[in-house]
C-alpha cells in the first residue's frame, strides 16, 4: 500500500521503518518541513514530504503527533482527500509530561473522538498502547506463542478491518476495541496500557470494563495515569 505518516517521533519513525521493510511505499512529514527529515529517511526508507502531501499519499494516513499539537495542523489537511482513505490516530493525553491540562477530557470525550473532531475525518485508534520499542521489535508471525495483541477502535467497520489487517502484517494480533467512544479502554491508565498483553487478556479486560466508563473507572484510570507519568518523569 501507499501509506502517509504525519509525525516523525518515536512511533512515527518506528512505523515508517517497519512498513517500508514490509514492502509498503511510505512518506513521512513533520512540522518543520521535509528538509529536516533526511536522517529519518536514511534510517527508515520513507520519503520526506509535507503534511499536505502525506495526507494525500494513498490508502492509509497515520497521524502520530503530540495531542496538544493536533489543533496546529492545517485546517485543510484532508480537504479533497477521498472518503475511502483511512486515517489512524495514535495519540495519548499526557497532562503532566507534555500536554498540560486539557479541559476537553474532564468529561466523557475520548482522546481520539477529540482528534476526529479537529481533523474533520473519521479516525481509527491504534498503536497508542504499545511502546515504540515493542512496536519495532516484538512482532511475531500469526499463531506464535506470546504474540502481543493491539486494540483497534473506530466507528467504520471497513476502515477497522483494513487497519486490523495491517496490525496483523506488522506481527500483532488485532483486537476489536469497539467504537471510538469505547477507546477509553486502551488509553493511558487502563489495564492494557503498555503491558504487551496477548489478545485473550485484552478481550478479558474489555469484557470486565464494560463499554460505558463509570465515575469510579475514570477516577482509577486518572490515578493510574498520574502514577505512570510521575515514574516516566523520574526516569527522564
């Protein structure tokens, strides 16, 4: 496939390298311009382009930038782009480490629902609960023992299926995460965030959590997330 990536950080660069190695044609963009991506191009095999060019690159576009920077993307980023182009969102909300407090997430709105509103395009959420190191090196053939599961959430069945096939190709078991509104179950603070869990464990956790987030779950996830961020800050 032809795949565009907007964001050249850890996840974006890792995906670029993995996808080109699988034979896909990949273009990659950042906020500073293609001329700043030569090192990434040499390392991954992806072609540096502008964000507008990445959004028009082919069948799948992956948006993988800090959540707080989503509103800075061009308003016409996807203008004229075919409706059958699938947009993937990998974002996570890190209020302590990076994003600051964003009141939008004090209620029931999920991170990717907010991204979808800003982009004006349906999105599929995936690749947000796995580290870039595991994403880059922990993929295994289908059926292999210890294969990691990755949740895929979204509202369009055809788009989800296309993304789930890509997840499988990358060496992970795709788990249907339900609707985009249910993607709170894979956000930071959830039981499957950063755990490299197998598909069966993810499905078990989803069944236990239910589909509608309760006040108690919100409180517990927020506490878990704050503790995680504090540990990450202490290690940096």
